C-alpha cells in the first residue's frame, strides 16, 4: 500500500511539473540577449566617431552627401536567413552567422555611386562521416558561392546620422 501511495504521489508531482512547464505564458519565454548589444548612447558615440570618415568620403570622393545607413524589413532579413541556411547546406557548409560589408555602387559618367551595405552568410564546411577536420579550416569565413543581401533602403536623407 505504501508503494502504491508513493507511485501515485510521483505521478501527481510529475503531472504538476508538466502542467506548469507546458502552460507557461508566452511573455515568459526564455529569451537570451545577443552578444554585442549596445545602448543608444554607445550607438551615438560610434556614429559620431564615423563623422570624419563620412565627411572625407562625401567631400573628397562622392562630392555629395553619401549614404550613412541601410534598412531592411524584418521579413526580408528572415527570408534571407532562411534562404542562406538552405543554400549553405546545399554548398556543404554549416551557416553560423552573417557578415556585413560596406560597398559602393559603380560610378557612371555623371556621378560616383553611393555607399551601400550588404550581408553575406558565414560558416564552416560541414563535417560528415569519413571527413577529417582540416587544420586550415577557417572559422566564420564567408561561404563561397553563397548569395548576399543588398538593396536595403538608405537613410532619409541618405547622409542622416543616428538616430533617424
């Protein structure tokens, strides 16, 4: 009889634990803070430190106010990440991040192209059975053949500082 009571008590405790764990309110979902989060004050300092470089590019090279930022919608970024993960698998890589590059559109006869930012997937070669880890494996390298994401919309106006 004592064993039966202990068994029933165990089931009851297990049931309660499962009930409270599975019925956790949505606002209590465990969310981790990404590495590298900065405050608005730190963002302002980074933006101000870039001013002299931006002025040099705008005044000396582009000869007009140049882009300071790029903007992508959440939908475009999520779709890019999904596409990049799938393409990375097809190319034999495990995607582990995204790298953002500064670039510039080609110049034409009339004017120098604006600055742009674009993202590319990064990762490492996938390891499967029979493969040996290479000593020369580059961690977090750009995935060769992986498509990037460009054409974010520029600031309004393009030379606008942080915050917009």
